[in-house]
C-alpha cells in the first residue's frame, strides 16, 4: 500500500504544487504573509490592488482567533499528528483514500496517537473553501470524518479533472448528495452551509497554517516535527514511534519543529 501511495503521490504532487509555489513567490515579492482566499484571477489586477486585498485578508486572519481542528483519537495519547490539507488537493486525496485508513486503524484507533485535521484551502482551488464549510456543517451533526472521507473520495465529481481543470463552478449539488448519503439532517445541514456558519473556523485553521509557514499540502506535524507531503504509512509510523520514544515536546518546540521533506 505504501508503494502504491508513493507512486500516486509522485504522479500528482509536483505538477499540482507548481501553481502554489508561484503564488507564494508573488506573496513574497509583495511582502505579504496572507494568501488570497477568494477565487479571483490576478491577470487584470495591479500589484497595488492585490496588495490591498492581501492586507485586508491579513487583518481578517489576525482576528480569526485560535485554530479549531477536528480531532480523532484519545486525548491522552502520547503523540499528536496534525494534518493541514486542502479537500481539492490531489495529493491530499491520495493520502486520505490510500494511506489514512491504515493510519486510523493502526495508529490512531490503536491509541498510539491523536489526530488533528486543519483546513487549508488553497487559493487556486475554487471549491475548497465550500468543501471545508460542508465538512464543518457535517461536524455539527457528529459526522465530520464521514464527510471528510466522502469529499476526498469524490474529488473527481466536484474538484479537479486529470488535467487539473475545475470540473464545476457549482459544487453544492455534489456536497448535498454526499451529506444525504451519510445520513445528515438535510434541512439543518443546508441552513448551516448556506449561511457559511463556520467560515470563521475555516479561516482560523487557515491562519494557523500561515503562521506555521506551511507551503505544501498535505503537511503533517508529529509532536511538532514537520513532515511535508503525502508520505507513505511506514514513514509516518516511524515518525510516531520516534516521537513516542522522545516523549512530549515543549510548546515552543512544537511550534517550531524540524522539517522532513518527502519527494
């Protein structure tokens, strides 16, 4: 399974990240630490206009409050795995559908680690923000992980085509079908989704990703040690085992971490 995951990641990772790196470079030139949240094209906007938008979003992020990740596993587990991911990211989808089931069964549900998921919708993915809201509204009814799994498993219906083109500008009907499939109260879910009730939560989680200088999805932290990319099960399990041997990290160490890149 690890070999299959590595192959799929290699096929989708580099090309899917190229636009993201270009955006990060533009942000660096402008001296801005925020990333554009809305789906907009920059072709007909001046640097001054983009700069003003980034500054406005920066202010929003500053007031977003503390992150509110989605948590799975025992609160007293010796290790904490944190994932920052985008529902529309192909590499994230590979990890969620191929590797994460093993991570849950053999690490999280076995009590070896607690798992935290943070929204990090990337600016070039036009439907990711709505997907995060759909999942947050499912969490309101106690079915976040079910919606999380459905969203990643159905990326081809609402996200990107194999050529990385947006397959639809209106993902809501797909999200509705997923919500119905997992047995949600559709009236409550729809009201929550339409009102963007949990937009602040999504923004707070995204703000945390920016604070930690994350430049790739998915990105993981295992007791503060940063692991970039959709790594295979064996590598993540080794990181968990190493963290358990080292014991709890301080808050400062957890915020900084070390970087382990996977290509």
